[in-house]
């Protein structure tokens, strides 16, 4: 069933030039006649009907048109942490504010990834993000390659979606733009092809690290939560605030297991089907 939320209302409006749109008293101009890309990638409009001040970054919750106030229980449980910090708390196993390489490895194993992928993820994350987060405390690199939770905002890289702002807050408008711009059939989910288009559309010039980081992050997201070959809005929102990681770990302890993703970790699933 198509998603009828305000995120997609721009897609059913007549695409008007700036001059024509200006004639409408209540029309916000989102297409520039001489900039072809603005007619292809329309931002989410009318979000204020559902989300209060959607352009204001949230410091405590990841919100969407499906959850205009975010996951209230999760936000209360993690009060005081920014959404970006909440995103990585799953790997801070002892709550000391530091993520050691073995914390990263164990966390990915608990999410169902096999040991090869988990080692690769550990190398990518701790080697690349340890020093930026360490800079809040010292110019000297961390000998243990720890990632520091309080200063995780320093690990924000280019060519990302912009949903986290530079301080680690969550921007509802930019999250909903992911679906307004890239969800081509308006069903509230992104296919693998649409995710590649999204990554391509967010690439910054001369930013090979950001390109690779985005590919790793979106690729991992796809492997973890795809359902019916799509990444759904609410699952993606729960990736941003980190709540879904705990849900996956608990699901994997049950006989049914975690039935989304691509079973890369040896749970016996290929796609959403348990094979062995």
C-alpha cells in the first residue's frame, strides 16, 4: 500500500517554475526552472502538519511522520544522550563511554554478522573513528583504538545524508527528504537501487573517504534490516536512534530468530527465509 504521509505530497503536486509557484499564496517554491535537479529531487513538504518544527534538530530523539515524537520510551531510557550517541550505545557494552575494538566485534556478532564481516567492520570503525573522537581529549592517538561516545559527533563524515547535524542531533526534515527524494513509488520504503541513487546523490566532491563510509553504512543497513528487498521508514528511523540493534539481539535469542536482512551472519536465513 502506498504511503500517503505528507512526505510524498510534493510528488503529486504540479511541478511549477519559481515564477508560477510564486503566484500561489500558500505555495513554497521547491523547483527552480533553470536547475533541472530541483525538479527531480523534491524535498518533503507539509511536514509541519504532522511534526512540530520539522526543520529544528532534535537533541534527544529521532522522529518521523510515523513517530512524530520519536520512540518516547527509548528516549526516556537514554535521556541526556544525543541521537548519534544513542545510535552507538549498543556497542558500549559496559557503559563506560568508550567502545573498544572487541566491543565492536562482539556487537556485530550479536547482530548476526559472521566473524569475517565483524572483523572487517571493527577495522573500518575503530581505525577510522578512534582518532577523531579522541581529539576531544588529546592530540595523541588512542593506543587501544577506542571510539569515545561523548565526542562521537567529531566522527561525522562527508557525503552522508545530513540527518545527523554536526553536533549529533537528528533533523526530521532531512530524514523525511530521504523518502521524498528517493522513494520513487511512494510506499515508504527504499529499494537497493534507490539506496544507491541516494548515495550517489549525496556524494560530495573529492571525498573518497565519505563515499566509502556511506557505502559501508548503507550496505550494512541493507544487510541488517531489509524486508521484501526494501528498507522501511520505521526500521531506518530505529537505526538512527539505535533502538533496533537491541531488538535484533533479543530476536536472535528466540527460536524464530531475526527474520529481516540477508542472513549474512549464519542465522540460517537467506533473505527473510530460514533455510537451515
